[in-house]
C-alpha cells in the first residue's frame, strides 16, 4: 500500500469531549488517518470531515501534525489549564508506522513529561517501547496508563482483522516490558469477533496471556457495526470467513449484537479474569496521585 504523508499545522492539539463513562475528557492525536488498516475501526468517519473518504484514504492519506509539540506546550502552560488527564490516541494510533519517520508522538510525550500531566495512551503497536525511557520516568511522577489492544492470540486471524499492526507476540512483549519498567498497562480486549474469537478457550487464552505479561486491567468490547464499519466488516467476513456470513447477518440486525449475546461474552471474560487473579481495577485518583508525588 502506497502511503502519502501530508504535513499540517494544527491550531490546537487538545480537544475536549464529554463522555461521563470515561476517566478523561481530553483527547489528542499526533496523526489523522491510520496505516494499521483495521476494517473494524470506528474512527474512519472522522476522515470525511477533512474531505477524504473513510476507506482507502483513511489508510493511506495520513495527516502529520508537525507543530503538535509547540502547540501542546502552549496549551499546558496556560494559567487556566487544570492538568486534567489526556488520552493520547483518542482517534488514531499515536504509534502507527508514520511515527517511526516523524516522531511526533515522542515530541509531544516529552511535553507531557515536562508538565507531569496525567496521561492515557492507547496503541496496538510495540513501537511504544522506543519511548520506554520517557514512560518509565513519567510513571514515577504522575498517573500514566498505557492501554494496548489485543484482540486474539491467533496471528492468522490478526493478519486479517489488523493487517498492518504489530504481531500478537510483539504486543505481549510490549506489555511485559512496560510492566517491568513500572508502567501500568491495561488491555483493550476489543473488538471480540462473534464466532471467530469469542469461544471460551480463546477468551481464556487471551486473559491468561496478558495476565502473565503483567497487565493490570482489561476492558472487553464486542464488535459493533456502526455506520460504514458494517460494509467493511461484512465484506471481510464474506471474503475470509464466508461460512460465518449468514450468522453475522442474523446476529447484527442493527449496529449492535443483542444484549443476551454480549452479556454472555462479558460474563465469560469476567470469569476468565477472576480465574487469572485479576482484581477489580481501580482507576488512579489522577490529581491526588500527582499532588502526592510532587510534594
């Protein structure tokens, strides 16, 4: 796949959103578009706001916010900034392949470290290990949680649903190295694909593997087929797992799987969590931890 990188200058880097069920209300994205090319990605529609299509151009037209670190420095230095938690990678993966070339994420990470600003990072790339020096230092001075997406231990399936992302072994290694360095790591166990990655053995194997690697939290999520995701995912199923297509059409009468199905899956994940010794994860009191560490 040929990828075009478009340098852009952003007027603001942080964006605010109001989702009461999330532990943060600010997001930030060093890039727009994502080279990982995951057909299930919910964020593809955001490319349409920029005048691009949500299919191929989301994968190969990557906007690079070249002045992100300078803008962030100004934002975090404002007298009115309350040092609230920020989710780095709220729409697009901050450690997608473009990061190896441009290092925008590392630049902004240095700003977050400087200001000791609480941070969440979401990624499915082991490139995050490049910044282990910054992350391990940051974890000593403020609240930091890295969430790594792991959908399955079957790398053949992974290659089809996340074609340009890191392998499962690479991600598990990232979980271990980050955990060993004192960084709190959680797992985004999502999306769970019906009839493909949802059987009890698959769920148990994923939970045990991430537990053994040192993860402290796990957030499961069953696949949903909102908006244009529906056509992309159903096309994938038809092409790669054709025998499952009738089941998908029967299950997804709407964008979401029925509650009796999702409830069964989430119960299975919770049973696996408990069997592996996962305790109920308590989100850190972000401002309290920061104050305590700075005294």
